[in-house]
C-alpha cells in the first residue's frame, strides 16, 4: 500500500494546529512540522483530493500531493531521520546511526511505512510520562503501537508482559521487525480495529488521536486494572478538556499533563 504525502503551506502556528487537528480527525496519521509548512500522510486508498480541498478551503492554505511508494519510504525517512534524545532517559536512532551512550535506554527504529520515531511531540511527551511510571513486572497494553516504539520502551523499563495492537498491516510488520531488532521478548503484537480485549493491564498507553480515543475509552477503561495508570496522547492542547470530561465518567483521575509544541500527553489513574 502506498501513502499520500501532502505538502501544506502554513507558516502561522495557530493555522498549523488547526490543519493538523482537522486532518488527524479525517484519516491522516502522520505529520512533520516546519516553520513554513506541514507534511501530512495518509494511506492512498483513504485519500480524496476533493474532500481535502473542502476541509482546508476555509483556512485558505494551499497544498500539493505526492504518492510515496513503499520502495521509496526508507529513502524518504533516512533523509530526514536524525537521532532523538528524550533528556538523558531515551535515545532513539536508526540502524545507520552511531550508538547513543549518554542515555539510560537506547531504541533502534526502522519506521518503514509506520509512524512513531520519537520525533513527534506526542511520542516524545509519552516517553517523558513513561519515565515517571514504575513498569517493573507490570502488564502493559499499547493501543495503536505504530512502529512499536512505546511497547519496546515499556519492556526496557521492566514490563513483564506487553500487548501491542494496531489496525494496519504495515504497522504490524514494522513493529515486529523493530521488536526483534531491539531483542525484546515480552511483547505480543496483534492486529485489531478497536481496544477490545478480554485481558486487564496495569498500564495502558493510547497515542493515537482524539476521536479514536473517545470512541475506545470505554474499552480502554475496561482493559485497565483498578489502581492502574493510563497514558492518552495524540492530542492537541484544545482536546484536553473533552478528554478529561469523558475520563471522569469512568472514574479516571487526572494526574499530569505534559505539553510539547501545543500537543499533550495525559497521565490518569483508575
């Protein structure tokens, strides 16, 4: 399956935020932000140029679309992928980078056709929250695993059992490859469209987007043990109150919010 890359001319930060929020709610699942534009990605089968024009017309922004074929994906990310350092906690690099020694945990990621390298503000913020949680011998549910980066970090932090799910075949293949590269043994990867699982976990992580989180919140809550912790991200600052209001209905207590570049990650307890 190919991807469509949109190059959207948008310099003002408020406009960038609105564009990303609109596209994230309409099938786009990866973004790169610069001072002058946004790169947004969507599966080719899910893309409609006419629909995107209708979405973005009120914002008066222009865009161009490029087909990114599978065989060209590695070339694209290799040209843009620099190592990521989350404080002195985690270093994320590709296989062609030199090892990172000045961090507690190193993760090697080859994104292929998936998203999640630590570059995006939400992945970065989730990893910051994970630093504050005790994962030792805990069970973890990673809903929307992408490259598997957060599941891999959970195992490196001592988790005894991790279930990582995604609804995309490329993500499943990619996460399994990355899990093997990082020599992880406690992660099970499954393909699923929702957070429905018969199991319960000590820690739940969902780094996706507002609509998917709200639609799956009953299932995410059901999968969380009493006294468990849940991290929710893939959210803009303006999404926070809606997520917190919905969380209160399930007895989830807000503990902390991390903000990074107008994106947020929330930590809640049950």
